[in-house]
């Protein structure tokens, strides 16, 4: 006989249905059919997109407005801080003056605020001049750096004001630069400040020439024999400061290189040979900064004077370069190119790894500038 259905507690009555128990298909809102949902759903999507677009544009406008308010508020706060720091330069406590100088230097290094400085330029200039004359070593270093930044910011909008500041502070900077008892770092920063100020100011050619003559002894250029001295047979040491010129000599070369770009072509072409001969000897300097600045100065002279290979000009002599303007004076560049190539691959173990990498990278650029003159013309 067939067994009867179990009537136990766990038994299930009837035939079980396929699918998961208790899971029902979702109902469409509003009783819409599939066809209605396909054909009529587009209107809702368009309205939704339009609403979202409007909300996005409104958010962008609000965001820009908020950003402008925040920027304006930060600018106002920074101007207030600038006034506070400028006033702090007159405090009796050296720590307060040092902190104010440091804050001003960091702010002007990262933020362009010439308008804010114009309103306090005389106060700031007078305070910096007093610090340069009677301040401590750290204060003088920061004050000189701050003068360079001040020249950059003010000179960008008011050339006359930058020229006035430079002419007033030039005697103080020049006195410190030539003071052999002053700390070396102070002299370096003064050299940078006076070079930057002269470059940005509306200076005459006579003033630039005087400053060039002031900088040249700092890296030994004035000790080299000139062409007239060699022809007359006058005795001269012909000594070039190489290993002993140090960081001050490197700063002097950098400032000198910046200022010669302001001189006329005739002046540069007349002195190019003597300059290159002296700078080539400085490439053997013991300090990396001296070698780098001397190499950059040589590449700059070659570029702005437009030296060309004598061989490519159809001349018989090789290893010499002549002036493109027809100057009869020849410049022997063979040994210089050899030296630049040597420094571009030099790798002495007694040098720091970072210094070796910096030297090779920079001298590869200098060598390329000398071997492949640009299209720049005077």
C-alpha cells in the first residue's frame, strides 16, 4: 500500500513552488506598465538633469564667491601681518627683529604683494638700512635677502621707485661688500642685493660699468694682464684667484654675468677674449659654486657675442673661434671646450655624490651652449 503523507510538524503541505519562497516581483510606482515606463520615463529624466545642472551651476557660483571671500580675507590678514612685521624691525629685542625679518622674507618669497609694500616702502627701506649698518650678522643676512625680494616686487610695477631705493641703499651695500672684516655670508648677500638692484633699476651705462669694475676684483678678473699690457711688456702678476675666491667669488661672478647683459655689443666684443681666458682658469676652482658660475658665464659670453667656429667660416686655423661681426681678434676655444667636456663627465670620489651629479648636469648644458651657438644676435 502507498504510504500516506506525513503530517509531522516539519512537513510541507502541497507541492512546493519553484523559486525562492517569500520573494515577490517588485511593483511599479503608479501602476505603470512596462511600455509606459519606457515611453514616459524620459520626461522625468530631463527634468532631473535640468535640476541637477542648475544646482551644480549654483554651487559653482557659490564656491567661487566663497573662494574670493577667503582669498580677500587672507590678503587682508597678510597685509596686517606685513605692517606688524615692518613695525617689529624697530624693536629693541634682537629676537623680535630677527623673527620679523624671517617672516617678511618667507612671505615675499612666496607671495606677490607689491601694492601692500608700496604704502610702507619708505619705512621698510629706512628700517633695513639701519639694520644693515648696526644689526647683528643674522639680521644683516636677512636684511640683504629682503632687499633683493623688495627690488623684484616693487620693480615689477614701479621702476622709478625701485631705482630710488637702489640709489639710496647702494652706498651701504657697497660698503659692506668691500668690508673685509664683515662676515663672508653678509658680503655674499650684499653682492646679490646690489647686483639685483642694479639690474632692475634704471641705471646708466656708467653706473653699470662702475659696478662691474667693483665686482671683478672679487673673483680675480682685474689681476689678469690685458692685451695692452702684454704688448707693452709691462710687468704684472697675471694672477687669477681660483681656489681662494670661495662663495663670495661665486656670487660676484653670478652678479657680474647678470650685469654684462645690459652692456652694448661693442663693449662685450672688445673684452670677450680677456674674459674667457680668465674664466677658463676659474674652472679649476676648488668650490663647486665657483666652477658652475664660471662655466655659466663662459657659455653666456659665447652666446651673446655669437662666436663661430673658424673652420666653418672657411679659415685655415683650427681650434679658434672668431667674432661674427668681423672682429679681427681671435678667441682660442679649443682648450675651453676640452675643459668643459672634461667637467661634464668628471667623477671624483672625493666629491659628494650630489655635487658630482650637479656638476655633470650643468656642464653638459654649458658644453652644448658653446658647441652649438644659438640664433641670438646682438
